[in-house]
């Protein structure tokens, strides 16, 4: 049986290209959905795909395909596209040759687990949720993906990898005064079936969170001191700051580039943010190499409020004269790699949460995010919050948003707690067509002065 490497083109197939790279993938995915005791879907999908990317006289050409036996035709097509663009100034930084084989990490490989066992686990979670007296509806989703890939570029960099992904969601819905409320436990990990089995241990906490929402009152809008919990703090780090740090957003825009100039003080001394693909290898954003063959490494983006780093692919690093960071990522080989985050985290401080609450005195403790919009001006819909009075948590509140300007908020961060949590939720990061890309985010509890809360 031929391996993926056997389908790679020869160097002679790229005689005039200034740079080129080829990626081939074979993927198998299984998914299950159970809702209110009924099995709604069981799907299996096997996919072959690949791409060729060519740089010629400053212009890029890209061609993706599903028939790996026809790679050379797509080499010619990608070169024709690049030649048609031509006359640009695109270039890539030097990387050099090298070979590596990256093995997947798992305890139980999905292909070794019978479908009946996967289905039984999903059904058991659905039944457990429906036993709760306040639950009107339950839904469980399970998905596993096994992806084998090979990458080769003009410098002779050859990478082979197996990746195993597991994703799961358990969602419960109830009603308060006739209004539906839902809460979910979820994950997306680089792991095997063991991750779905571990999800069952999170169901009691998820159901307690639903009860919390059902008991909460509507929040009143206004300006408050706010303590964001680690999940919401991580969403802020990813959606508001992280996307702003992706260099392909500003490398051709002098005004934006000045805003994101290294060495500028953007926040208070209490805030530091990193992007780290070398974190716990189970996290969705962890990687050994990015999709341009660059080794993943920890990048400090903000240290004590001062901008110290950007996120790069090979082109933006070369254009800005900065070091490679290993942040070129593609959802699959059907897409070209673009600058994306990996695991984006706020660094912990020194105070305990109790000390932050006591020093803040009056305000809101805000928990989790249910979506929103990021960027320089952000709006995040919080799952629930607690009114803080005299440093103590009092009544729960809901139906409110945390709003603000990125740079104002960074300056208004008063302190961070001394713990740090990471989250790889079942969703993912979306940018352009490439959604959902696996990422992780997190941080400590973060105290923000004078945050704008939108309520009812």
C-alpha cells in the first residue's frame, strides 16, 4: 500500500518557483448526536485532500484538491496562479531543511474503540442529564478525528504526523419563568476516546451551573468594577487582544502597525499575555510544528503591559524583520495557512481571588462567555455573574454583556489572581472560511476597573 509520501511531487516539478510547499492529508472522522433519548445522527467521513502553494516573483499561487494522484496537475496550476499575480513583494524568511515525524498522543485510539461503546457513553450522558428535575431537554455530541499528513517544501523540510482529536458536548436546557436557559460542558482535545469518558465527570458541575442561571436575576447595566473569571479572561485575551496581535492584520497598514509597535505600553503593569503551543500537549492549540513547518514556541506578546511580540507566519515575519513564531495554521489542507493563535493565556499575578474581592469591595464577579465579538472594540455575553458587596458574593445575575475598548481595558486592569486555568472548548476559533480551528485560552481571575456592563 502506498504511503502519503509516495504521492509527493519531485523537486524538478517546480523549476521556476522561488518557493513552494506541498501538504497531503488522509482523515477519518466519526460523529454521534443523541438528543432526549433518541440517536439523531451517526456519521463517518473519510477524506483525502492536499494543497500546493507556490511563490513566484513576489506572488502566491494556491491550489487544493481531493485526488492525491493528481498532485502534479495542481503543481502546474498553483504556479500559473502565482505567475498571474506576479510583481508583488511577498517573501518568506529562511528556515532550512529538516525531517521529523510527530506521533499522536492518546490513551485509547478512536479506531480501537467500537462504535457501540461510543454510542453507549453518549446515551448514558443524555440519560444522566435528563434525570435532573430542572432539565427539559438534553443533547450530547461526540466526535473523533484521525488525521495523517505529510509536508514538504522547497528547502527540503519533510514532516510526517498523525493527529488524533476528540470533541464532546453535553448540553442541558431548563426554563425560568418560561424562558429557556442552557448550559454545556464541552471540550476539544488532542486526545483519544479517554477524553470523552472524562467529560462525564464534569456533568454535575454543569448542572449546578444551569441551576445557577435559573436562579439568577437580570443584571442592571452601568459602569462597574468587574472580576472576570479565568474562562472569560481567556476569551478576552483571545478575541480582543490575540486577534489584534496577528501580524497579517497590520503588516501592510502603517497606522495599525504603529499602534502595534513593539515596545509600546498598551496596558497596566498587572497584565501579561502569552501564546504558547508548547503548553500541555492535550490542549487543542498545542503543536510541535505549524502548517509551514516552523517549530512551535512560546511567544510573550505583552509583558507587564508592554508589547513585546507579534504572531507570525513566514511571510509576515520576513516583511517585518521579526523572528518566526510558528503561528501559520490551516483548518485542513483544503486551505492555505494564515496567522492564527494556539494557546493564548493571561499570566497569573500574586493575589488570591478572595484578596481581589476584598480589595475591590463592590462590583461584579463575571463568569464565562456565551459568545460575542472581539477586536479593538469588544462585546462578550456573559453566562452569569454575582453582585459583590463588601468583598462578598451576593445574588446571581444574568442577561448582560461585558463591553469595552481593548486598549482602555488593558490600562484599567488592576490585578490578576495567582491561579491559572486553561480551556479547550468544543467550538473553536473562526477567521474567514477557516472555522472551527482548535485553540485553547485561559488565565487567572482578572480585576478590571470601570468596565461597561450592558444589562436589561
